[in-house]
């Protein structure tokens, strides 16, 4: 199978071939851990988790190294700690825990490495020293800066010319840098702020150098794939490239991938605009994690995705249909666990999740019409294996339909049992009455050879 990926750096969709198929490397910029992730922040980890799943399928589970970092030192974190009057680590560890719980709810696999910036400061200092020695960085009282003039290639990812970069690059406290586009590698220590000793003066790292250093520490370079949201192309990824390539004289990453924005009413979801909703709020409203994940994968990753309740309702209905097919085949033992090639080809075409979702739907249809035991077993195996690659259909089908009823599920169990008893006693009037009552609660009862089960009506 040939994997094709869009590369922001070359502006083309290209055949993907890792440098070493037994050691495929991917890095995705992770969260700045100062407050809860919103559903827009969840798009990159869900998109790249799907790619991680695909890469593991193609190259083998142990062959893919995927690092996603925690930015646990940053202006916003320092401000939050001062405002709340608590130590920084108290905030960052709590937010990290919440992030991991949210990711687990969205069926995001744990990356193979989750480096924290604060635990890699030594590597950042070493990288900065190298840049100073190379003449690509300079030391002034406010900190250490990368000199864009020293990098003839600067701007190659975003396509911005250096002349365009002068406007809007003013940052408070950086009056002593030489060129408006130069960016901080190291910020000199200020009273009350966290600081580390360094040969060029005590201080703390800038955001961009954190990722460059963690990539090198965890994976080496060049890595095969570097990912993140489209807003990170400039300046963050441009600066990661400049730092790493000037320090090491080799490319940082071969393929650069960027997901489009998640929007609400066509406006980017962002903390600063305030139009945010978090995965946990949606889960508190009764939406299941898989429904949220499905919604996030319903558009191609490069395209914008407008978020609303309709999208969630449609996603739930699609998943209900798949779980309905799985429920009907619950007693069938699978003999294979291999996604069919049409499904794989959809994903391999630049992670075309809408096409993969259409294939998954077709697999549910095939499962619904399968009659022979061997066909049923094959259909179920294909459906579940394809679901696994998308990170859905991981729930037990009966549990899936119960879950959205919360505490009412036990009551429904009781009504279903009463109906089974009424039928056994040939009290059909009572059994029909109970069926109607269940229907009024949005429950559909399915009578099978091994008893009665129920599901949410779709
Ligand atoms: P931040 O916490 O703002 O640094 O963002 C963490 C990650 O979420 C980055 O990869 C961003 O590109 C991404 N991101 C932030 N907002 C959105 C959005 N509305 N849609 C898609 N991705 C986003
Ligand atoms: Zn980064």
C-alpha cells in the first residue's frame, strides 16, 4: 500500500517513505498546560493519533516512535501561577492530568514519548550554545536571540520573505534585539520567575527552542513527520526549522503536516475570542467520547471544520448505525481482524477520513445483510478492524447504547426484564404496553435467540 501525505514544506502531496521503516518517527506540538484544552485543541491530537494508528498498521506497532510534548514553562503559565498564587508545577501537573483524561476519552493512544519542556532544559541550553558558536545567535541583556539574517533559508516553510517579517514583530522587553524578526531562544531571568543557570546567563527557554531540543532528544533528526495546527506554521515551525537546521546542518523533518482550524460560526475556536467548548463539557452534556472523535474526523484534516450540535447528532447517528450492526453480530466469533483494502486506501490517501468513514458505513451495510456464518464473521472482523484504525467501535455495543441513558439505564433494564416475563407468561397485552412505554423513552427492544437486548432508537 502506498501512503501519500501532503507536505506543507514542498506544497505537494507526496509518496511517504520513512528513512528507516523499522523506526518511523513523528513529533506533534503538544499543549501549553495552563488551562483545559478546548475541542479545537483536540483536533491535532485526534488527527495525528489516526495517522499514528495507520503508521502502526503499515510499519508495525513497535516501529513507530511518536513524541508529543508538554509545554510546561511559558509566559501564560507564569501569569496563571501568579494570578492564582500557586506554584507553577501545581498548575502544569493538574492540567496535564486533565489533558490525558480528555485524550483517553477521545480514544487517543498514548504517544510513545511525552517529554516535558522543564525536563529538557539542558538540551535546550546545549542547542543555544551551538547556535551562538555558529554565529546564528547572539547574547544581549534581555536574552539570547536567533539571528534570522544568519539563515539564508529563513521563511521556507511559510513562504514569507524576510522583508515581510518586519511589521508586527515588536515584543515587550525585547528592545535590544538586532532585527525585528529575530526571536528569543532564551529570556534573561526576572525576579519571581522560574530560572535555570546557563553559560550565557540565568533565564528560561523560549517556546520554539523547546520543541527543537525535545525532537532531537527523543527522536534525533531528521524526523519523518512533524505535525501541528495550521497556526503553528509561522512563526513556531518556521523557527523550529531555523534553529535545528542552523545548529545541526541537516533538515529537522522531512514531511510537515498541518491540520485546519476548528471553527464555530466560521470563526476560529480560540481562548482569546472566548468561543470555546471543552471535550469534558460535551461529555457532561451526555455526548460520548467516540461521538466527539467521529465529529473531529468527519472533515478532511486540512479543511476547516465548523463545530455545532448538528454535527454531533449526525456523528452519533452514524456511530449508532455501526454499533447496531455490531450488536446484531454480537454472538458471531471473528476469524480475521483486517481492514479491507478500500478502507485502507482511503486513509492512505493523505488521511482522507471522510472517505474512510464512507467505507466504514458500507462495511456496516455488508454486516447487516450477511447471511452465511462465514460472511458474518468476515464482515464483523472487517468492521471492527477498520473501526480500530479510526479509533472508534472500541466500546461494547450494548454498553454503547446504554451509556447515553446514564442512570436511567437500570430502570430500562427492569422494564425490558418485565416485558420478557410478560411474554413468557403469554401476557401479550402487557408485553405490548411495555414495548410502547420503552419506545416512548426512546428505546428499541430487540428480541433474539439469546434473549432480549435494547438500544437507543436512532
Ligand atoms: P495552543 O494551546 O493554542 O498552543 O494550541 C495547541 C494546539 O492546538 C496547536 O497545535 C494549535 O495549532 C491547535 N489549535 C488551536 N486552536 C485550534 C483550532 N481552533 N482548530 C484547530 N487546531 C487548533
Ligand atoms: Zn513545537
